[in-house]
C-alpha cells in the first residue's frame, strides 16, 4: 500500500464537495449570508461552466485573513466541535473555497469598511495566493470561478447536453428562490450570459417574499399558520394551501415549490415531505392529486443542539434529535388545518378501501352519520339487483364528504325519485358494464316501500339512449320528464282574475309565435327567412357567367380587371342571333321568379315546425318551453321608434374675403425664412422634440445635448479629489521620460515653500487631474527631490504614466488650460460621470427646460460639431418645409404603384 499524494487527496475530496454548478453557487451564497450581505448578484456564463461570479455587499475579508481564506479547514465560523451546538451560520467546515480552487480557477476581490481600496487575489489549486492587485469594487466580496471542472473532463462532459445545462440553471434559480423566501430583507439577482433571468427586491416579511417569488396567483390560495411547543421547544411557521382549494393552483407535479426550512436552512427531508403530501392530498378524491406536491413554506425552528447539519457535503439533509416530536407537531398543525384523517398514512390504493372521517368541527359529519344509518337500514331490505361493495360505498361517501355545489344539486335530483325506483336504480354502461346501486334515504315513506317483497318491486333499467334524450328521469307528480331548465313566468299585475279563468282563456285562444309568425301582411323578411330566392338574371349576367369560364380557360393567369375587359369586348362583338338567345334565357328566369313569388304570397309564412325533408331534421326545444317563450315575447309591447331630437346649432358669421385676406398676411409674414432654432412640439415618446431650423424640420434629442454640455463643463472645471498615499511615489528623470519632462514639471506654479524649503505644486493642470506633487529643492538639480504624495482614487489605475501624459501635452502641444491637459483615463472617467448625471435628469422635460438647453447649446458649443460624447448627432433631419405650390404638390403626389 502507498500513500496518495496530497494533490490527489485534495482533488478526490474536493470533487465530492463540489459536484455541480449549483453546489458552487450554494457555497458562495452561504458565505455571503454569513458575512451579513443584504444584496447578492449571481452571474453565470455558459451555464456556469465558463464563469460563476457571486458579488455581495457584506463585511468583506480582513487583510490578516486573506492568506488563508481559501486554504482548507480554515474558517471563522467555529473554533471547535462543541461550537456546532450553538451554530448560527450556514458554513462551518472551511472547505468551500478550498474545494472550489481544486476544480477551477478562483479570484477573490474583497474590501472591508476599514480598507481604502479593494484588492483582487488570485488563487492556485491549493488555495494559496499567487498574485494580487488593486480593484475599483466597493465594500464586500466578489468571488469569480472560471473554467469549472477543468481537471475533471468526465464531469465536465456531463454538462455537454443543453438539456442538462438548462436543468442545472433551473436548480440555481430554485436555490435562489428558497433563500429569497427565508430572507425577505435580501436582494437577489440571477444573470446568465448578461441577461437578467430572475431578480427579487428587498421586502418586509415572508408573505411579501412569497408574493415576489411565486406571484400573486400562488399566494392568493395560501394562508399563514403558526404552532408553538415549549417542551421540547419547537416553533412551526409557514404558509399552507387553503383547505378545499383547487389542487391545480395549489400544487405542482414536482417538489420545487415545496419549501422546507430548518433553522432558516433550506433542507430536503423525506419524512416531512411525505407527511405534508399525505395530509394535503387526502382532502381530494381525484387520483391525479395523489402524485402532486403542495405549494407551501414550512419554517421549523428548533435549538441548534438538536440538529446535526454535518450529514452530507452540500448540507441539504439534516438529522433531528427529536424527530418524532417534530413530526407530531407538524401533524398536529396539519390536522388543525385539513382535519383528522386516519388513513392519511396509507398508500393511495389502500386509501379507497377505508372510510374517511371528517374533522370533528366539519359540518359534513352529520351527513356521514346519516349515510351510515341509511346503509344499516338498507341491509335488511331484500334486493334483486347486485349488492354494493364496501369499496364502492366508501367511494360514494368520500365523494359526498368533498362535495361541491354541483354534487348537492345532483343529490336533490336523486331525492325526488320515488323509493321503488331508487331502491333498484342502476345504470348499465355500454362499455364498462358496471352496476352502481344507490342506497335509499331514511324518509318514512321510503321505509314503508322498502318492506315490499321482491316480487312486487319492478326493476327499471335506464338505457343510454333514454338518458341522452332526457327521458330517463320523470316527475313523480306529472309524469313528465325532468327538465334541466325551468323558465319562471312573471307575475300578473291583475290579481283579481283567478288562475283558472286565466288558464281557460289562454287555452281557448291560439297563441302566435311573435318571432316566426307575423300578424301583418307578408313581408320580404318572411320570404328571406323561410326561402332562398335569387333575383332574376339579366342577359349580360347570363353571358358573363358562361364567358368567364372560357376566358379563364384560355388565360389562367388573367387578373379580374383583364377578365372584365375581355367579357365586355365579347359582349359588344356578339352577334344579334346569339344576343337574342341570352335575352330569351333572361325572360325565362324572370317568369320563373314571378311564379315563385306568387306561390310564396299565396301560401303565406311557413310554420316554424314545417321544414323540407331535404334539409334534414333539427333538434327543437321542448314544447312547453316554446309556448312559454311565445307568450313572453308576444306580451311585450312593441316600442315605437322616436324621432331623434334635433341637435342644437348656431349660425356663425363667416366671410371668405376676410379669410383670404388673413391668409395673404400670414403668407407675407412667413415669406422670410425664420432664423435660429424654434421648438414645435414634443413627440409621444416624450424624449424627443420637433424643432424648426430655417426651412428644415428636425428632431432634437435634448439628453444628448445635456451630455455634451455636462462633459464640456467637467473637462474645464472638475477637480478630482486626491487621496493621500501611504508610500509616496518617487519621481525621477527615468520615470517621467527624461530631463526635459522634469524641468517642465519644476517650472509649473507652486505654493509658498514651507520652513524646510519643500513646496507643493498648485498648478491647476496637476491639481485638477488628481495629482499632489511635492518638491524638495537641493543645491544642484541632482539633489532635487520630487515625489507624489496624493493621487485621485476615483479613477481606476491612475499612475505616473498619466502624469507623464500631462507633461507631454504641456511640452509638445503647448497646453495652457486644464481641458487640454486631461489624460485619457481622466477623460473616460469624466465621460462616464456626464452620462450618469444625465440619466438622473427627469424624463419629461418641460418646454422652458428645452429652450434653455438650446440656448446653452448655441452659446457654449457654438458652430462646433453637434454630437454627443458617443458621436451621435443632436439633430436628425426629417423634411424640408415647402415654400412653393410645386413643392407642396410634389409632397402630396400619391405613390405610383
């Protein structure tokens, strides 16, 4: 046996801790939460295989801890094993960064409140720092993981399929949702390939976090629950689905929306999940609900000493010291919410064979007891039909216990059936051939009927055809089929007439259908509604009908216009004999039409029931309903159309001559082209304005003008604040680029010297660019001492080369102003500041603000190239305003297609 090398041991153990992208994100997020972060950004590239970046605004890593921050088993969370009994952090093993370093390239950028600037550290495979450099990031820690699983090709190959990568991305989003729910005050954002996939802002409580995470549709069906137990101390909080709510809106087919937390840690606990599913699905009789997972949040708070988190590398599974007590408390909470169900722990196939009992407070308990008494009374009644099995009985009772308004209506219909029919009521399905027997109710009349012998009881079989026609169930009083719709008649205002007299008078008179039967003379509407009659064809129409087919046969690609022209030419060139033939055909069409019209006038309007056998038979409404509808429609008085009231009008004096004179004055005033820029109006987008520049109509973007004006002002007047350096930078001829650069620097304006002779440069070309240079004179130029004591820290990577760039502008370009001496880094920084300040302006600028912007543009920018700092023009040309009638006609000329 041989001892494995340290690198191999490190790789083997790390590959067990870091198994996927979601493990990397989970470890880094938990480190951020332990650091007190209130904002976390997760950025992925290529599903996390190329880059994973987690940025937070936490406390940061102290400078003294940075050398060992990625070394395995170095942690600030605990000091010994006994600290696990009081654990309040997510991490405690000190393996996260070290394990990630073993399988990827890691860079950590951190800054504490005491640090002046942030520092970026690069790690090797062992977690040791190999390089470091300053950074521009603010307080907090940013961990960048590149080339994940670079030395594990088989594991990296597992993520080669797009489906696997999308599943991993979905797991990362589910993980962030879990932390977003349990940490309402946390702001989270997930970015993939520079596209924001999901984000959640800071909220007040868990309910608001659920609303922001799952949406208003899911939170509408959740209710808050609370349970507290003192011995042992257990606190249960959460949001559970409402009892009886639709399972399609309160559950899903996978457990990604069932959030279970133990001491604010998202965990996966099979027994708790099984208990939640059993009590949730037991309230639904549908088998499809058995395989669904409820949408809920359960937060379990127990003492840290009764939880063992160090069970799996990803810390998603825990061991509970008082597991049975916790399960009992959860079950008590679920029973108080959904009711007591003894068979909740049984499988779905065995659950149907036992009778479910509602909770003691449920109003359905009386119904279940009544059904049980009915079943006992029916056992003593002899039946010819097959008996109902216990499984079917339990099915019936379970359906009744979870009944809705529709099932109550069905029970009402069944209760109207006589006992002799209901006792042997059976429905034979043509395909299933199953018999279902309904138990009789407990009324006295049905108990007497149940004592009849089996010989006197007739078996009534309902066929599928009778059931489809609606004649299967009949009214026991009238013997008529039960109607699905009942139309209520309005009460008569004349109460003195008895109902008998009304019925006799109504029966003696023939009721006319106000819709299909007209009391007046025959109208065209009656003919159209009963018959299809075409107008007689003219000779030209008959010829066109025949000639069209010939034209299309000769020229299939002809257009409609070409066909019409060709038919017109043929009719003009048609011989006199052929034209007479078409006139005779038209005469026959006219005679046939007149005969049909006379026949229709003699017969009158057809009855609604009379139909041609060629048209086929159609289903009609029941006769009773039709008669009642006829009576209702006939009783309504016909409303007379009132003439609309005349609209108020007032004559206004108008003089065409005065109008012509006014137009001539306006044209003479506008003959001279206007000078300067004049505002016309704002567009609907509210970010651009239409202006008139002479005779040109142009589009103005005022924000681009503000950018250019702000940038010009910053270049001329902005002074970068200089921060003192701990170690001043010595300036020599070599670092500045030569002796001439040193002489140019020494010739700049200085402050009054101090007691020791040292003086600071006060030249605005140096001070405005963030440099504070100190000169200590000597006897000779060689003994002269120059050093940079302060430098601007707002510009990233500002250094001596930028000072050399200022001196180059002074020497070779003869720069005298601050604007001419700006280094490139400072210029880019000021450009960004100009854009940032412009974006803070209000979106809707008033007309006065835009006028002031145009005035400042003409005064400060003058005739220079009117473009923003990105090179985009302020003004876009739209069109030229026409000055002559010819130009107007050219603009209004329609397009030639």
